[in-house]
């Protein structure tokens, strides 16, 4: 029983870590993308 609970907890933590990593990657890409878009917009206007 304890082994199954540990395995389940490991799997849940693993999926939680993966979700956190994916969310972090998406947010990081958006944060890095916005300044470039603003710079391109400004350079195109002028």
C-alpha cells in the first residue's frame, strides 16, 4: 500500500512539475516576445 501511494505521489508531482515547466515556458516566451514586437512597431512607425 505504501509503495502505491508513493508512486502515485511521485506521478502527481511529476505531472505538476511538467505543467509548471510548460506554463513557465509559455509565460517566458510571451515576456520575451512583447519587447521585440514593440521595438518593431516603433521602428515601422518611424
